[in-house]
């Protein structure tokens, strides 16, 4: 069975500092990995995805994520956090081999960026 | 900005009412989804339509009834709901079914449903 874990309920970072939101996954076969952001009272916005190729994926709003196959991780990063980055972040995974191919979402990590 | 449009943004309904949530996308996507999301929780898949046919029903109670009139539209008909059904209902779409490569699922802004 496929699963995804976001080990931190909340991440606090000062504006201007680098941020990391962690995600680990478990799937059969090659994974498809996604990051979404949700601002208060809004839907989920797609940030970036890893399908194949370069392990470092760049996405919207200056975010990037690094795929690490040996550690089964896909951590979201940004070199310099903004107060406006404060939101709820979801990692999602879809397995490449198992039947159904449903997208599984992590529990979410709340990011607080302090001015 | 999202290209998946949902109406209404807010809906309050009684337990005996019949109402519908509507969703529209003009990206030419052939898969459409309904998700339910409780506060500060991840979205939970309810239904998937692939090429206008229902392909996944995640054991959703029959008081929720999906409909896909055409490839651009998706409805969720609501009847005899319970207060615990109050949530944010998200519509989404993707180019093809989830199982096909790394298709991205794009979400609408959601419909806030309150059952009183």
C-alpha cells in the first residue's frame, strides 16, 4: 500500500530564513510526487511535482523540492521565506505500479513565517 | 489562478433539503473529482469520473449523488445530509485518469457546506 508522511504538524521560520517542509513516502514502483499549498478558506494550489529526471524540481513562488530515492523523501524548500508563505502545505504521492493509482495526501504541515 | 470553477462558494442547508454543488472546467481535462475536506485535514477522495463515467466511488453514502453531464461539468447532488457532512467540498480535474503518468490534479476553490 502506498502512504505519505509529513512528520511535522507545524514549522516556524523567520522571514528571510530558508524553510524546509518534510515529506516521506512509501510506494511500489516509481513514485509520482506532488506538493500543494492551501491558504485560509481557499482550495489547494499546485506548487510542483516530480515525475522523473532531475532530482531537484523547481515550482511556483520560488519553491523547490528534492527527490531522494534512497531516503524516500521529497522535502519542500525555499531559500528565503516570506510572511505570505504562511499556509498549509500538503505532500501527495501516487504509486507507479499498484492498481488504482490513487493520489494519497499527507496530513499537512502548517507553515508560520514570522516577520 | 485556478481554472476549476465551483458554485456556490457557501451553502447552508437543512437536513431535509435537496441542493447541488456545481463544478466547471475548460482545460479539456477528461478526469474530474469530488473531494471532502474537514478543517486542517487533508482532502478525502469521494468520486472520480473518467471520460464522463464514474470510475471510483469511495464508499460514499447515497445521500451524495454525483453527476457528470459532459466533459466540462460535474455536479454533486445533496439530499438528507447530516450535520457531520458540513465541510469544504473540493472539485478537481486532471488531464487524464489518475493512473496515467504524472497527471497533475488541479483544484477549485471549494464550496463551503453547512448542514443545520
